C-alpha cells in the first residue's frame, strides 16, 4: 500500500512538472533546422510508459497529451529499445528531438499532414506508403493478434471462424495482420483510442477488442475496470516486419535514406543488439530483404 501511495505521488508530481509554463515549447523548427518531432504511445516492452502516464487514474494524460517533450525530459515518462534507437539515431545525425504522446490514429493523420516527422513501430501497407517513408525494418518477429471478449455474452473464440459474425473493435487506422484487416468476413469498427474501443466492447456496442500487444491489452483491461472481459482461447499467429515511419510531407527522401543507412549501421556495430539486451529482450536481426527504401538488388546471374 505504501509503495502504491508513493507511486501515485510520483505521478502527481510528474504531472505538475509537465504542466509548468515553458515546458518543452511546442514551437518546432523545420527539418532544415535539424529538429525532428516524434510521437510515442504505449507498446510495452518496445515503448513503455512510466506510472500509467497516459491513462492513470489521476488524470496525468492531461499533462502529457498535446505537449512537446524534449529529450532531456522524455526519460521521466518513456523508456524501451525503440525510444533509445530513435534517440541514438538523432544524436549520431545531429538532430534534436521532441516527443509528443498521441493516439495511433492521430499520429498517422499527423504524418500525412506533415505535423509529425517520426512514428515508431509501424506496419507497412500500400496506403501508408503514400504518406510515409519506411525505415528499417527494426524488428521481424512472429506476432499474434489477441481477442478480448465477454465470454458470457458472445462465448469463447476457439477458431478464426468464430469471429465472422462478431463486431470487432480496434483503434482508428491501426493494423493487425493482413488476413484479418483485409478479410471481408470481418466487420471492424474503428474508435479514436483503444480506451474507447474497449469501452464499446464492455457496453455491448462491439463484441471483440483486437490488439497485437498482450501486455497493453491486459493493462487496458485493468485501467478501464473491464472485469467481465477475458482473453479468448484463440489467437492468430502471423509474421510481419515493423518499421520506423517518416512523414513524406516533412522529411525528404535523402534524409529518410540517411536515417535508414544509420539504422543498418547500428545493427552492424551491435548498438541495436546492446540496446535490446539492456532491456532483457532478445535482439532482432537486421532484415535487408524487407527494406522499403533500399531493397537489395536482384542478382543478374
């Protein structure tokens, strides 16, 4: 109990600190001024937020969302290998970084408009490639889509066909696996945030919340007090590369290639390996074959 009280105090003090006038001014330089704007969201362990900083019960979200946070200050609320990789790339290429907490759908819209330069952990799609350069990939793992349901109302999900007559809920513009996102048998309703999506499932406006991150799903269930919802028995396995997305509207192709080359260098000199090991996570292997900016040349032999 004491530890929980101390944690709550830290969260409140952090919120007060972030609300101080002059904290990380939102006035940003352009790319030519060597400043880049990056978004962050909860995706543990790749991107982990301290103290439920976005959705905590004391309303800390009001102190973070909509505010640009500098590199010196982001360490108070955000950690994980993706954050460290972005920070290291910026340091090596002499960019300054500012960060902002955003829902994923907001970030995609900001990439399209040029109001955001960098978005970590993004799946590639043809539609998204029209608005973003894709750097990497940084990870390529076997992933799963998980399903959160009220088993008393809809029954358990034990096979993919059980989803056909159900209303699936996901965050606006978020992707899971291609076989789910593009499957005409599925009805996927979109919501501005995952909190609103899980609320729709809890209230019966949708049947199933879908997500590719089990930790985030369980945390969301706890934070929203969705006690009647449970993880379904069935989960969908798939493999998909994960990229760092850069806005085509604010980042030049030359700069995107420069960042892409630096990511490859950081794999080669073991920096990425050491960063992931530092978090106790198995390091990924660089997969040149999945490069979108610098695909390997086909052999003429």
